[in-house]
C-alpha cells in the first residue's frame, strides 16, 4: 500500500508538475 502511495505522488508530480495537493 505504501509503494502505491509513493508511486501516485511521484507519477502526478512528474506528469503534471502542478499537483502538489496529490502529495499532501
């Protein structure tokens, strides 16, 4: 579950670059 969270945070941040809310 933790790996998924990290991936979700890293994927959107690198893809969009404007999704800081996702990391929070």
